[in-house]
């Protein structure tokens, strides 16, 4: 027996907006009676304001399916079409105070019905309905699976079944589900890694950072021991400097360049910087 929140039970026992809107401007039908869950959503649109004036549903399914459909109609009435389309299946579940993990496909079904209804009103194809058919038992495409995985951050085939029912019938599609999931997760990992790469540093920015590091940190440190440093030129990652004061005649000047100046510029600006002493 599933554990339902009070709000789920309220929308199940007292569903809002059951039926068909007086003027059907858009209609979305998802699922099928043979699959166990079916939903028909109709919307009436204020064409001048592009707002959903009214929304009603007819569904065949469990308590979660009825509650999710009822909640969805309440959530979208009065919203613009684009605002309504921004509602995710997670938003529907949260509106209800949560759904059992095994019943999350009901919230997905509501989101898909809304997308179909808006697409129908606009006279355009439903994007999520396009793609390769993966699960013949429940009519789920690879495009639908990819979207659900990304939106809900799924990581297992079991979760895909809970959210889409794909793989919950004969099970023949499970190898394909595993293949799809591995591809999607690999793609997400690659994108995340690329987004963390440091932005390309321009030559001008590198020069400014070198000047700032020398003027605010390196030169003041050398001055405390009677020395000084002057930036002469920057060529790519090669930095030419002149040591002045006590540093100019110090036997340890090479060590100063290698151990202090180079180390600080690599830490503050670019780890591939090479520092050379310029002598006129």
C-alpha cells in the first residue's frame, strides 16, 4: 500500500476541474488504457493575452494519476502558456506534498499532457514525442527518457521505470535503457567538466595580473630587504624583469627569481609562467 500525503488524498477524493473545457483550444492525450494510465487534458486559451483561461482533465488511473491531473489543472489556470510550460513534473509532485517514487510517472504524464495540449493549440509537433521508440509496451521514446533523466537527475534504470514506466512491461527494452542512461550520464559528466575549465586568459589580462602581482605583493616583499623589481616585458608566458637595489648585486638573485618571483606569479597568474632576468 502506497503512503500518500493528505494533499494527494484530497485531490484524489475531491478532484478539481474534471471534464472538458467549454471551448477546446488545445488538447493533449497521453498514455493508453492498455498501459493502465491514460490522461486527456483540454485547455481554453485567452488568445489576446495568451493565458490559460480554463483547464480540465479526464483520466483513467490510480490515485496518483488523478491527484497529479487535478493539481496540474489548478497550477496552470491563469498562467501564460510559457509560464505553464515551465512547470516540471517535480513541481507537480511538490505541489502535492510529494509522491511515492514508484508513482512519479503520474506527474510526468501530467507534464507531457500539458506540452501536448499547448503544442496542439500552437499547431506545432510535440518535441518529446519525437525520437526512437524504446519501450513498445508503454510507447516511450528515447527523447522522453532523456528529458526525464535530465530534469529529475535519474541515475538508474529502475528510476527510469518509476518515472516513465519504460521497462516495466516485458522488460525487453532494459538493455537499451541501460545504454541510453550510460550515454546521457556520460554526456552530463563531459559538459560539467567542460564548464569547470578555466576561461581562456587573454594576453592583456595576463599582463595586468602580472603587473598587479608584482606591484602589490612581490615588490613590497623585496623592498623589506632593501631590494626591488621592475617589470620590463611580457611575451606570452615569458616574463622579463630587472632586479634592483640590494637584489641586483645579491649572489642569491637567481634563487630569488626561481624560488620567490616565479612561484608567486605562477600561483597568482598562470602556472606556466617563466621568469627571466633582463640585463641591459
